């Protein structure tokens, strides 16, 4: 069961944002904000992209590309979930087979 959203302050590219988030998801939000801040800082430091809006879009595109191409943590997580699902399917098949005998 989800708890009521709570306000969490996150810092992204020298700005503070107040974000509503269920308490059980706060660690994930903090990690996401840190990842986004790191990507945006990296882009800003190249000096090739000017303006926070453009930096945000570039960071978003880079993060999405990593997720879709398998270069980020989300890909490893997806792979792990697929393996766990496969294991669950095998255990359930054995269980069903044992129930029929």
C-alpha cells in the first residue's frame, strides 16, 4: 500500500526543486535526481550546450538512449527481472506437474 506523498527537496544543476513522492519511493527519487544532476552537469561542463532547457533535453535524451540501448542500470534491471520471471515460471511448472501426479 502506498503512503501519502511527501515533499522532498532535490537539487538539480544548482537549483532546488520540491517534489511530491510516496515515502517508500524517496530513495529511488533521490537516486534519479542525482543521476539527472550528474548527466546535466556533465553536459554543461562540455560548454557545447547553452541554456538549462537545452541541457535538460540533452540529458533526457542521453538517459533514454542508455535505457533503450541497454547501456544503463535499467537494462541490467530488466535483464535481471527477465531471469527472475524465467525462474518463477520453471518453479511454477514443476509445482503444477507435481500437483497432477
